[in-house]
C-alpha cells in the first residue's frame, strides 16, 4: 500500500479516469449491480476504459472496466485525511435546497455536515423523518464525492440542538470578522436568523460577505472560504 498526501493537486489518475466508483474493498474490488448499470448504461463506458476505485476512507487505486467487472491495476494508495477537518453546521433549508447544499458543499471539500435544530428553524426533522433524510442525503453526498473524485466521503450528522454545537463554532453573521485559517467549523442559521441566546453562545462571528444569502448559498460560501484557508 502506498501512502499519498491528503493535500495539494488531485492525482492525475483520478482526474483522467472515465469514472470513479465506490467499492467495499479496494484490494479485492467488486462492482455491485447499480454501479455496473451506471457505468455501462448511463456513462456508456467501453471495455478497457480506465476507472478509479475508492472505499471512501482514503484508500484508492486504478483499474479498467472490462466485461462489467473491474480489473485492478497497480498498488492500493492511501490518502491522508484532509487536516484540519472542516465542518459546516446548518439549519435545514426548505424543499430540495438541502440536496443542493449537500451536493455542492461535498464537491467544494467539506468533511462534515451537521444539521441543526435552532430556535427559529422553519424546517424540523424528527424521528423517522430525520432518518429518511439522512439516508437520502448521504446517498447524494456519496454521488457528489465520486463525481468530484474524492477518496474521503464526508460525514452527515444530526439534527443536533444548535445550543450544543455553537460553543465550538463560528457563526455567520453580518459584521463579523473575516474567516481565518483557524475557523474549522462555521454555523449557518435558519432563514429567521439566530436567537440572541444562540448568538451569544457562539465562539465567534464571521462574515461571508456584504450580501444577504440563502441558507444553502451561505453554507457553500463558508465551505469555500474554509477550504481556501486550510
């Protein structure tokens, strides 16, 4: 197994592969039926085209797609986890905007998405609904991670009470300071904003720019700024 850096430019093999797929074991990779269907029927890959494989926990390798199977090539590589890990904590937006948020923040490089239950939250996920949402959004995160050639999948958690998360987070608020290298968790409030109690709990306040942003846009901007400063 070859160790590789978790930082810097994306490996050329990942960049030029015709597809990047998730497998349970990169040392002995097996493609499941949905993956084969996607490669053959959706992407229309031909036999011999290069693909890359990952377990979503840093291990990856190259291979070729041949007769609906994968022929592994070369050594298994292990990429270090991005450091420090970056978290966006966010009150869920309405409708399909949560899907967009997960997709784009994953592509931008977030390591953890924590859903919050804030005092002024309009959307609330409880019990079975929360479980269903997490299953669906984790699938979307996996698809986005593979599309962007990531070898570490992001974690999705929650919903958690905002008061439990905010003491270790910087919250996005107008008039806050510039996002810095030490900011590794940024919290985005609901459409109604933070309550006074929640605002007072936060470790600090940071600005995401002069404009009023939708929840999902603010989350993406926060992730982009943290990734840039990592």
